[in-house]
C-alpha cells in the first residue's frame, strides 16, 4: 500500500509544475506527511502513518478523502449486495397504497434516506444505486401489474360493449 501511495504522490509531483514551484514537504509530529503545503489546508495533500490520504483534509480517516470536487472518467464501486431480489417470488412488494401512506407520513420513499440523514451523513454511492435500482424494479413490477389490470378492463369493456350491441340488435 505504501508503494502505491508513494507512486501516486510521485506522479503528482512529476505532473504538477505549479505545485513543484510552490510546494513544501513536511513531516508532522504524528508521523503524517504533508505535501504541496501552501498556507492553506485546501491545497495541501496529507498522508497519514496509517496510509490514508487526504486532499484538502488534514486528518483523513479513510484511504482517500477529498475536500472538493472529484472529476473522473469512470468510478467503480464494489458491492456486497444488489437489488434483483425484488423479482423473487417471496419478495414483500409494498402496495401503492402503502407507499403513498409512507410518503404522506414521512415525506420520502420507504428505505430511501430522508433529507436530514443525507445532509448529516452523506450517501454511499454503491448503497444508493442499489436502493434506486430496487425502487425502479418495484415500479416496473407495479407498472406491469397495472398494465395487466388495464388490459383486463379493456377486454371487459369490449365484451360489455359487444353484449350491449347484441341486446340492442335483438330488440
């Protein structure tokens, strides 16, 4: 892990001419390393003794913490679970009435974090994508069910119309 971090840091040094001109490297008392230290925490890269890296974050607690926007061509998230259990026969699909009641009482969809939770804790992208897929799959099942109900009603209406026409012609 240390080799990986060192290679990342070395590549950052090599690619950033402006950083090379204005940067300092210092070792803090706790053994963490500060790179490109420029009077501002937001522009400094920190590496802790535990191998955590913070960009604009002095004491990162995760392997990589960025205090700012991240721009990438791709992001891969490893997951432990996925939402396809919605299609299992024993899945407990809430009725639309139950969903409506939940929304009216709590102001958000079941199993989806509310605004307060998101603002306080942020979201885990992998978990949120799983939840969103689950909701899409649930909606798809509801739509399929409603489509079948509509088609059955159309058939009933067609048959009823035919029966009415038949009665009219018999008079």
